[in-house]
C-alpha cells in the first residue's frame, strides 16, 4: 500500500522526500517506476519532442594531479603518454564539428599544473575570434577549483575572467556522488568536496551561466547516498534555477585503480527513472547512450529521459575505461523516431534549433568516435612555451621545446 500511496503522490505532482524516494527506488516494480517517470516527463514535455545536440567532446589534456581511483583516462605529470592539445589542433576539431552541423565544444580535461589560467583565457579568446557564434561549454567545477588554486584567486573571480574570455556555460562533470564519505573513498575529495562542487555551480549560476548536473553511480555509494546526491542537486536548483539538465551514468571499471564491476542496464534505467521523479525542478534528463549503448539509450526515453544528449563526435574518457559506443546524428534520430517521438536539434539552453541536419544536406557518416590525438602523436604545442610551467618536467620540456 505504501508504494501505491507514493505512486499516487507522484501522479498528482507532489514532491517526494528522501524516505519515499528510497522506498520506490528499492521496492517499486520496474514497470511502475517507468510509468511514473514517463508521467513526469510527459507533464513537462507534452509536445512529444526528444532533443539532441551536435557538439564535440574535446579533452584538451590528460595530465592530471587529482588521480581519482575510478579514472582510466588521466596520466601523471611527466608521463610520456601525457598530452596537451595545441590551439591549432582544437581549431581543426571545431572546423570538423561545424562541418557536420555542430554548435559547441564540450571542453574538459585533467588538472594540469602546467596550464595557467592565462592559457585558458587565450584559448577561449582565440576560439571566439575565429568562431564568434560557436559556444564553449567548458570546465567542470573541479577544473574551476583547480584554476582557483593555481591562480590564488577566488572561484567567482576565476569565473569572471573565463566569462570575459568567452566561456558560455559549465558542464556538470566531477560530481560523481555528492557525499564526502564516498568522495574520500574514491580519492576525489581533494579535487572538490561535495560543498565545493555545489559552490562552483552556485557561483556560476549567480554569474549568469547555465550549467548541467551529473551523477556517476555504481562505485562504493549506498542507495541512500545516491538519493542524497539527487536531493542536494534539487535543493540548489530550488535556490538558483541554473541547471538546464541532469545526466547520470554508471561507473566504467575497465583499466581503473578501483576496478570492480559495472552496474546493470536495469539499474541504470531504475536510477534514471527515480532521478526524473525526485528532480521535479529539472526540465531535462539526458540518456547516457555513451555508457549504456544505443538500445538502452533508446529505452531511456520510456524511463524519464527527454533528450538523447550529444552526437559527441569525439570521446576519450569513457573509451579509456573500455566503452566505445558511437551514434551519429542519423542513428540518434532513428532511435528517437522508432521510440515514437519527434527528433529536434537543440543548443545547450535547450532552445530548439531545427530538424536533423542530415535531412537538409549531405553529412558524412560517423561510424566511430574520434580521439584526442592519433596514437603515437607526442607533439608539444609551440604556444606552450609562452606560459610558465610549475612542474619540474613541465619546465624542462618548455626549456627544450
């Protein structure tokens, strides 16, 4: 009877508390969870449209001092496998993105001590000078905190400088689980505590930026801690209204220090559905086909998602952990339409831009995601010598570049 009572409350739009959310997460039949999540989605999006964005996920460096236990992407300072992309490399990636109808760069990377704040400002200004209408969805909260520490400037001042250089919005990476017990076990509390991550987002929203929010589950957290994460996001959204969307995905254990096993697709769908129910002040939920594959991504549309996320074009972080799903615009649209929805392109603010690009003009098929660099390319960008390095290896490399 308790499940039925909670379900009835969701049906009329009541907000659930932590205990009620935990009860349905653990005990509601999966078809019921799907139906409730779909009811909430349809209430928010009665027009039957599912959106997606054409952008490119560029990881500008894999050098990182954070050393999170769940990450297979990072390389230590001085590693021969470490890289920093040059400005010209990034320009070429933007050209390729625009050629297939792309509108923004999702730019994230490691916490590289040899890239000062001025490097980011110069990159952003250079991008905006060449591509004035192109958007920079860049630098997750831990990266902003890293730059705050490097520059010894408070986070609002760092954001102000980045906005002045061309930053358009902030991605929600680095949230993992917003509970410090979990963050300490994952060795990611040093890059950002739960309060620090939320604090950057609060500052970004106050500065007029819109951002996304994420959750990576399936490591060491409890069900209660997953819900605590969602409730903390909901509380900040009540306060600022600055989040445009929520994205959740399962931990990818391949080649990581933490190791372990991946959560099931069923666990993903139940988590997504509960997120749609709990996050009643979030308009948009993305399907994580990048970690779950195209078919579970499509099924997500019956479990609360109203967006298929990004065509991506390039992906490096999840691939490093062993997942390499790829869907170009044609396949994303096919999945949306086969699920009974109308597919529309959008921007980061969820403004609809139009119908699929491939129906307007010929677009080359993309059958696999690009990578940051070709294997074996260890080139060092010439412009790096213009910026002071902090690490011994960085100083040595720039002296001999």
